[in-house]
C-alpha cells in the first residue's frame, strides 16, 4: 500500500473551493479524487464526460444530483454515480456542502486546476470567473455542456 496523503492547495472553481486530494499521477492515472466545498445554490451546467465516470460522496450538507432523467437527493454519507456519456449536474440545497468526487480514469483534474484561481484566504469570497472561457476549454478534456444548471 502506498500512502499518497493529501495533495494540492485549494483553489476557486465556479464560485466554490476545490482541492485535488489525489492526483492521477499518484494512481497510475486510474483515478483522481477532488474535494468540493460549495455554498447553497451552487450548480454547474448540465454536462457530459466522454472520458471518465464520476462517483460523488457527500461528506457534509444536502445535494441533489441529476443523472440522465433521474434526481437523487443525498445527504452526508450517501453516494451517487455519474457514468460517462450521461448528462449530469448537481445542486447544493443546504447552506454549505462538502463532497469528495472520484474520477476514473484521471485527467479531468487538470481542467479544474487550469481554470481555477488560487485561494489566498479561506475566508475570502470567490473571484469572478469567465464561464464562457471555462466551457470553451472543456472540449479539450472531452467534457461537453448539455444544458443550463439545475434549479430548485
């Protein structure tokens, strides 16, 4: 067994704090693990990954996951799966949430890192971001926007 420990500094991504816990190079590119710390209302656009599956593990809070035509309302300790090729998104329903997300195989963490901005203080507000630029860069990682973010 190899102890890979926690990795990476937090960065802002789409208004939430993100951290790469396990980079792909630590697993022979078989998977990566990211941590997302989001506020109520956080919801990425509906999107499709062509190259990797996602496994969402809710650590704190309440989050609705939308996978294909299904909605899964999860709380801390529950898990949902977003298979590659199926449109999906999520919506944070509680004041705060934390989730670990496993991507298999790895690689997509580089898209997050490239489009993030450093967190200089955990108490500061996230900076403005250019959603158009983030979406445009997604095609390189075989990630496609399929619709608007879900809403309550």
